[in-house]
C-alpha cells in the first residue's frame, strides 16, 4: 500500500471536507495517506493577499458559504459557519506536527476541523486544543509545550516553505508521486492516480 500526501490548513473550509472524507476513501482504495499540515498564510502573502480570497472577494465569499452548505449536505457532514474566518490554525498545526506518526494523529486533525467548522470553537485557543487532546487520551499539556518549542516552530516554517517549493497555492492539495491535485473535488482523482500507480 503506497501513500498520497494530503496537504491541508486547519483554517481552510475545503480542507475540512477532505479531512472528514479521506480516511474512509483511502482505505477503500487501498491507499495510505500521509497528512501534511501547513500554513496557507505565507503563501497568500507571497501572492499579495493579507487574508483568504474568500474574504477579499465578497461575491466569492457569499458563494463559498452556500457551497459549503451544499457540500456538507451531500457528504453527510456537520456544518456551522465559523463566526471568525479564517481562524488561526498555528497552534493546531504545531500540535499536528508533534503527532505525526502517532496513533492519535488523524483523530486529532479531524476533531480540530470539527471544532472549527461544526462547533464554531476557537482552534487557536490552547484550552480548546488541550481538551481535544485529552479526549483522545493524550497528555495535552506536554504536547502543547512541545508544540511551542523553537524546534517545532522551525519545523512548521520549514513545512510551509516546502509547500511553496512544491508549487502549492491552496488547500487541500494532494500529491500522488509528483502529480499534484488541488481541491476537495479532486480527492477521488488523487486516490485513483495513486492506486493505479501501484497495482
């Protein structure tokens, strides 16, 4: 079973759709998933944007929120429009880096996405992140302390720089080998590509 890379930002609404779907779809396709949390902010800034294009372009923003209602209904996912968008996913991303390869890695990412896009909680709040970790049986205090270390901060900066170097311009983005697929609506295509490569 080979892997696709799943690059996502915790503040990205379309990453939410993929996060909640990818484990089941990948298992069915016989493909392993390697989560790659990163920050879209530096990529947007490199394009001259100070925030999400869904905020900068009012008409696009109106469309996106209606689209999210439709997509969540289609996939049977919970949805509540965040009262703050985009939310700061910095701490969540650093914690996710601490969890890479751990048994709680995917469950943590899914719970953070649900907190942001189904419950409307502040995922930048250490208490919210700590509660998610505790619910997974993880020592939240120790993980959050490690996530605030200079080593983890540097690792996340390196991860986001790697995203830019790979040509990533939005989230979610998937890689099957060097083949890039962008957007939740390309998740199935990415899984198929990876499955066909390793038949």
